[in-house]
C-alpha cells in the first residue's frame, strides 16, 4: 500500500499494478486512488474489463493504441482469473508494454507461481490486501466515528467487530447504520451496537451451539427455526455446525498443548478478538463430545444424501442429541 501511496505522491507510476487479496474494501479504495491519479476526469482513455472471459488480444491491441489528447491510456481489469491460468499471452506483452499504457488489475486470488504474476511482480507493482489485524480495525473504526463526532470505548469496538467480522465493507455498512441510529448521541454504547448491528450468520450458529452446550434444547431449536425462517437451508446450517464443532475441537486441543490465544486464533482462522469466545465455549465440551458431534454431522449428511432422512430432521436430531 505504501508503494502505491508513494507513487501517487511523487507522480511516478509503474506501467502495471496488481491489487489482490481478500480485503475488498481496501482494493476498491486503492483502485479508485490509482484511477484518480492516472486518469483524473479523462473518460476517453480509460477502459474497464471484468470477468473470466476478457478478450486478451483485443486488450493488447488497445494497449498499443496511443492515448487521445492525453498522456496515458489506463486499462482496468478485475477478477479475470488470468493470474491463475490463461495469462501467458498478456504476460509476454507486459514484459515490454507500450510506455503510455497503464494496467491496473484487481483480483481476489492469484497463483504466485504463474507467469503473469511473476511478470507483474518484476516489471510492475503487486500489492496484497489481506485481512487487517484487530488493532488496525479498532483504530479504523474509532477514526471513522471521530470524524462524525462520536466516541466509543475499546470494549464496545470489540463487541462491534465481533458482530461485523473483519470484512471492511461490512464494517463500513454497519458503522453507517450505527452512526445514523446514534445521530444525537456523542458516545456509542454496547446497547446501541446490540440494538442496530446485524448479527452475522456465523454468530447465530455460534449462539445455537452455545445453547446446545448449555443443554438448552428448546432455545437451540428456536434459533435453528429462526435460521430456517431467514431462508438458510438445513444443509447450509449442517455445514456450519460441522465447521463450528471442528473449530471448537481444534481450539480446545491447542489450548491443552499450551498454545497462546493469539496463535490459536491464527491456526484455526478466526480473528484474535473472538478467540476467547471459542475457548470459553469449548470448555463446555469434552474433546470426545466434540468428536462425536462432528461424526454426527458427517452421518447426517450421508443419511440425507442416501434418502434415509430429510434434511430438516437431520439437523434437529444433531441439536437434540448434542443437548442431552
């Protein structure tokens, strides 16, 4: 990111940029910054291509065309898949591109072994936008709220992030709702977050398993039916249940081995600020119980696919069986 900011500040650009990774918000922000810096208000010499069937020969022909009454021609390409396969022709061209043509790629996933990736890394600038860490997200949330004249405690930010997850697009959307809800308030509280912020599907599954762990089968079934009412299919819920039981088992076993909480978060793939919830919930189960729950999920999936039971009842049986 710093390389892009420096290029914009000094007005010295590479001919090709690749912005890739899971963090959509940052990719979008930096793509827009490059567009403004490279093209400004020019619409004649700016071109956009999207999807896996982009016409590479046509793009190369366009790249060889001199810009019209402007210093640059800029070509934006998004989610083409060319950095995983099929990008060899474009890689050959980008080894020695037209000096007045600039490329900006945005991709969700790339193969760093591909010829196109290696060419861009060597001849241009490749920047990975990964999930931001907890402290970065907390500072970002606080700064956005400060711009609106709002204050928030660190514990409330953590509660907020536990609901939104780490996706910055989702965080921004939920922040906008929260700011509107607290229009006449200076300090945002836990109650405000609970009242307005949407609970993610994964958190609803977490709450359902929490009820199961407490042997509250009625509550667990109610949460299950609430998910069904939201048009989540039983098989989707089953898959998420299996994932959750697996995460709890991994967290429990790692904790037994003395692994630090931050490392546990990294190993099981959850944000550091929620790993405590996983470890707390894992304490409600024996490792053997979690293994049985996982086996029941696998068996339920097989029973449904072989016609022994319908999908709705398969999940109900897991909930009731794990609540005993």
